[in-house]
């Protein structure tokens, strides 16, 4: 009997030693995206509360910004990157390389999160693992969650594995941005649709229209082969509920104005669907204007629920 009890206790010790106290909540990011690094501290040190958490930002994550936490003092370390990264607004060759939250007290039986945002270099290969070492200090003792597996080694064998996430490729939502279409005084850019599940009754369409002329024009409707009708809808919050309504008389685009139809705002509403657009396809359709007439456009199809035509890789400016 005694032997059995000892064996059970022994197993318990092994299990707790292999259990990481510091983990990243988000396990995936795609090259070129913004990663939200949420370091979760799951336990203290041998029952003692955590008083300091230091996160190292590895090479390849640039433009890092830590999030302050009430009750904790935030300090950052800046340094040069090994490489220079291209951003939307220039290049980045240095930045935050570590951030430390200290002065708080996180009891052993509570959990908390320490967050940073960083750009993921677009040079990462899908399948790569990015390790984010974390130093955890308590009122007594501490842990250095910084072990990185050698090639062929299983991360589970490590005593104090560094929190990590994987680089994954996002399904390329849409083909390369099509050239803007000119129709009289109008410039029509990035017509796109959201893919719909089979059996869906409606599909949303989006587009950006600029009026470079001196007279207003009005978008009155749209067509695609798989829908019996295409109208303009508005979306607005009413008493905390999102409501859609047809825009009577169409959507006016004043001289010099750019109107963007986008998720959560004005949109094309295709109804009575006879087919379902699939992500990655293109769909030939038309937009109808009072002055510019009927303009052929090609809608690209983004995944179900996408908020932008190019998926998370594309930034809206
Ligand atoms: Cu609608």
C-alpha cells in the first residue's frame, strides 16, 4: 500500500514539473499580420504570488507595443533588430525587445494576462514556430520559461518550455487587387463579395466608388448571376441592435466624394440566391448608376464572414 501511494505522489510531481505556467493564448499568426501576444500566467512559484513578468520579443516580431496593466509598472527595453523590416510607413530596424510588468501581485490560485501587439515579419515560413521567452518572478523564487527545443526534440520534453505560436498561411482570400474601373466620372475600386454557405438566401457585396466629376451620381442597384435582385442597404445601430434597411432612391455619390460600401455600413444586398459564391472565385456582375449607366465589374469573393477583400493580410488605410 505504501509503495502505491509513493508512486502516485511521484507521478504528481512529474506532471506539475512538465506543466507550463506561462503560455500564449493565441497559438497561430500569419506572416505579415499583427500578432496579439497574450501571455497567461497560470500559477505562481510553489504557492508564492507572481510579482514580475518579463517578456522577450523575439527577432521577426517588430514594432512591438506592450499594454499597460493597472496595478503593474511597465518598463520596456529597446534594441536593434538583426534585420530591417519593411512596414506600411517605412522601415523598422529597432524597437521594443523586452517588456516587463512589475510591482503587482498575482496569487498562485488566480490567472492573469500580460499583452503586447507586434507585427509578424512576412519572411516567416508557414509551419515555423516562434518562441516568446518569459521570465516569471515571485515573492520567492521564479522561473525562466525560455527552453527552446533543439531540432527533432519534442517541446514536451523541456523542463521550462518557452511559450510559442505557429506561423500559418492564411488562405489567399482574393486575387491580386484588380485595377480601378473608370466609368464616366466615377472610379470603381475593389468590388468584392462575401462567400455564402450553401442554402444562404442573401449575400453582401462591397465596393469603393469615387466621383471625380462635378455632378452627383446615384448607385441604384447591382446584379450578379446567382441572385435575382441586388439593392443598396444601409446598416445602423438601433437600440443596440444592428438593423439593415434598403436605401430608397439609391446611394448618392456627391462630386469629389468617395463612398465605401463595407461590412457594417452601406452594402449591396443580393437576394433570392440561386447559387453560392465560393471564396477565391471571381464573379462577373454589374453596378447601375443614374448617370454612368450600367457598369460591368468583377467581384472577388472573400471567405465567409471576411471583413475585408484580402483577408487579414490587407490593411485598410
Ligand atoms: Cu442588407
